[in-house]
C-alpha cells in the first residue's frame, strides 16, 4: 500500500525535474537553506503558509499532529502568516525552507530570475470560483457576459484575461472585490470571485441561499495551486531532506482526507477563529470537486505534476 500510494525518492525527483525543466522552472541558486539539525537528531524545517491556518493546509498540520514528520526525521514548524504575505521573499531570504505557492507564481519567479522550485502540486484544480445568485439565469460562464463581476486586482494577471478571451467578458464588467460579500448579496444580477472552500459557506450563512458555483478550473483557467515550493539551492544541496518533507506531507494529506480530526485540532490552535463547521465544509468541497485527488493525482497520487501539464501552462 505504501509503495502504491507514495512516490519513491527517485520517481518524485525525476518527475519534479522533468516538470520544472520542461516548464521553464530551473534557476540558479541564491540564498542559504535554513534547515538545521535539532538537539534530538531531527532536521529542523520551516514551512511558510502565506495565510492563516485552514483546511487547505490540513495535510501539513495532520503530518505534524500524527507524528509523520517525526517518522521521516523532521521537526517541522508551520508558520501561518498574515494574508498577502510574500512567501517567495521568505523562501529566498532563508526565513523558511518550504512555502505554499502556485504554478503561475513559480513561472513569474523564474522570469524574474528568482530561484524557486516547485516540487509537488497538492491542488490539481484551481480552487478559485465565480459565484452567482440562483434562479436569475447566471448559471454558466457565458451567461455572465455583460454582468457586473466583483474581482480582485490580482485577477487581472490571472484568470480574467482567460475569461475575456473565452467568453467575451469586458473590463467594464469589473467591480472591485475587497473580500466583502455584501455588495454581491445586494445585487442579484452580479457575480463575485471566491474560494470554493470559503465564500460559498459565508454566502449560505449570511445570504441564506446556496450560490451557483462556477469553478474556474472548468472555465479554462486551471493552474496548479497550493504547491510545495523550495529553493534550487536546498534541492541541490539536500535532496534527501526535500524528498522526506514532500513524502511526509503527502502522507499527511492522505491521512487528513481519511480522518481530519488531528489536523483540524492543530489548525484551530493556530487559528482559533476557524470554526469546525467551516473546516467540515471546506473538506467536503475539496472532496466533492476532487481538488486534491482528481486530475493526474487520480492515477499518479497526490502531489503529481507531469511535465506535459507544465508545458501546457
């Protein structure tokens, strides 16, 4: 079972290098790896999330809570950080050894000469969605043409150009989204962006209805998200540590999806504002839409990222 589920060191590093090199993600090393040996003989490792603790990071908290990291000789510190933290800066500056990123961010980093390497893709599907009111005829991307859509500024360099090209969206549809669902609730003809695991929950609670969910992954925008990133230097100088961290984290994800309680308890310690209801909702959505276990992960295992997918990105 273990061999069937989890990549061997050779297979993972080979697949990672293929995906990175073919996708344009090879870069020269900068900065110093921060991994150190703890007094108990375990390798100290820091993981930077770039957000507060939530179900999207459940596998890492599970691996820590159940002792999986220790089984792989690691003493892992999980740093949940304020929203909008630049984890790439933390990574290349040596403040963390691994960070949670995304495929587009990795490609942009390489364009800028930043030595970031993606070593596993946890979310096979983009978890950003557009949300619409039910019963008003906004049940597909094409039906949103000409309708007001609340989006964040970052969408302009992400999914928005794709929607414009595929569905004829125009810039005069855009409304600023400031992570507040009130303007959307007030306009039944509008749509807004959100995360599959979060905003639908808030809309149900505050608006009293289940929104129409339009996954961007089904609308033509589907980069890897919630990837595990590290530096080229750490991968080159200590591939064994990188492999152990990735393998233990993937095992943590399998464990979390099977029984999330240990991980959820650890999440709520780091983020007391996170409710059990939202954690359960988030996990249910990840499962329903096969965000982690679908795509290439369905045949290659969690974390898979074949070279062909990187080429298409």
